[in-house]
C-alpha cells in the first residue's frame, strides 16, 4: 500500500504543468497587396530556404497561403528565402510559363534566451536589415524586429500583383 502511494506521489511529482508556450522563435510573415495594403492569399508561390539542407521547401505552388513561418538559422547571421512562381508569357516563341523568383535576405542577431525550467532555452532573433529583389515583391515591412516565441505576424511581404494570373 505504501509502495502504491509512493509511486502515485512520484508520478504526480514528475508531472509538471509543462511548457505551454511555443518553444521556437519562428518569424511569421503575411502577404499583402502593395496597392491596397489588404491581406491576400496566394496559391502559385513556392517558398524555400536558400542554402538550407536540401533547400528546404516551406510552401509548394499548389498551396493557398496567406502567411508562412520563415525559420532563421541560429548559427548564422543571415537567412535567404526564394519566392518562385510561374508567370504567363505572351510570347509565341516561349510556350511554357516563365518562372519568376524573388529573394529575400534577413540579417539578424541570434540571442540565446532561457525561457523557464519547463520550456528550456531557445533563440530569439533581432532583425537588423532586410534586402530583396523586386520582380513581384514590392517591399518587405518589419512590424517588430524582435522575433520571440510569441505566435504573431512580425513581417509583411507586399506583392505588386499576382503573377500567376493573366491580368496585366
């Protein structure tokens, strides 16, 4: 009987409230129309990490997305992502769709952070600069340069138009 009570107390003692917070600091980026500022969903966009193992694909062109997590590498001070889409061509000599790619590079500092005994340690990131090409990405806005494990959008990517449509 005492053994059963001790085991129950031991198991209860090991069961803590745990870490209910997100354990990763992942920047969340949303997509917006550059002319209106309205949030938009895009379906023809492939997004991948440049230089990541296997150039990791974060979103495939068939997915309809309005936001995406862009993981930073804690061992580096910059991470680049490629945003690619197919654009319709009106040139008779090129019957296939042309692939357009824009690159966005984030420069940041990695800040080790001890959250709690339950959550452990993680990295926070402070964005120092953003560079991008401009085929269809108009601009990139940073709402808050400190990326923590709080699940909130901190990056806005403004698109000039949807290059996957035939509109001009």
